[in-house]
C-alpha cells in the first residue's frame, strides 16, 4: 500500500500540516491538509475520504476538496465515517451556513458528495485501487469526541491508524491479533508537563504513550504523529529520552511509505 503523509500534526503552522494521509492516490484518511499538500489534479483523483472524527485538524480542508473536485467526475465522492461523526459533519460543516450542503448539489438525486456510514468493527472494501482492494475496519478509541481508529488491509499488509486517543484498549487488542501488521500509527500531542491538558482532552504525552505501548505485544514499527506545533522540540526531546518497549519513529510529513 502506497501511504503518503500529507500532514502529520495536530495543529497548523507553515511547517506543520494537519492530519491527512493519501492511500494509493485515491483514498484519503482524514482531511486536515488535502488541499494544502496536493495539486488540483491530484485532488481530482480522490474518490474516497475516511474521517476519524470531527475535530478541525482532521476535517479542515474537506470543504475545499469538495469544491476543487466539483463537477469533475460522474460519481459522487464518498465520505466514510461513524454515524455520530457523520451527524456532526453534516450539522456543523455542510450545513449551508459554514459551507454548502454538497449532498444536495447539484441536486439530491445526483449529488457531488455521498456519506457512507461506517459501523464499528464491520469491515468494508474499496475496490479497484492501483495496489488492489483496500479493506477498512473502524475501531472506536477514547477521544473527547466520538472517534474511530482505522485498520487498513490490502493484499498481504495491514496498517493501523489509531487517530487521536487517550488511553484505550480495543485498538491494541486488534493490533495484537491482526496478521501481517506492517505499522501502527499512533499519537503523541503534549509534553509531559502538560499531562493534565492531555488527560482532559484525551490525548497522549510521551510518558502516557510508553504505558499504551505496553499493550502492544508484538514487534511492529510504531510511527508517531499529532505533535502540537508549539511543542515540537520538547516532544522530540522527551520521546528520545523516554524508555519504551518498542522502537518508535516520528511519522514524516511528505514522505510516502510502502506498507
Ligand atoms: Zn487531532
Ligand atoms: Zn481530535
């Protein structure tokens, strides 16, 4: 699977784009930086958008993507998310106040956007991608708004993106049981001195990440995303100094990983 990091951060600055990944050129996972990282012609190849949760650092460029690809394809672009996420995206983003309701443009019979409800732990498949069919499974995690991790499976490889989460359980069990797991992408948002903020907002610090990774009972690369831009240096120093039972590396923005 071709996995391009469009944005790997939990906030926005000139060097830090918000969370968004491009899979096989046609599927995006979260929408924090699609229109900031891709050319218009690259954006127009996107047919499927997975949304883990409604926070702006995961949805901010969705309205502009829809506008940039409008009218370029006979079929609507599909947005996949859990029911509660879908309700919030429709209510707060595509509500005809913040942005037009593209599920009714040009009309509700042939709209330019189609929402597809994702049910937790019920896999679904996107077929016809360059590297083969992509099977996706949503797994609820423990964030301050309803949020799902995504398990992505294609051919003989699998990747788990936990999305934003505080301490959680189920996704680590799935990680332990998934065959051919090539990587786990998980978060670290605040330095240790901000543990209280991390606890309230359900995010991880380096010391909390170390505890989480004890639940991962297998050798698999762990890639860290979602640093908050004001704390990059502090987070990198703390992660380097924290004893972990797994090798970790920072998920590199603009890099394309082959999983
Ligand atoms: Zn986030
Ligand atoms: Zn979040």
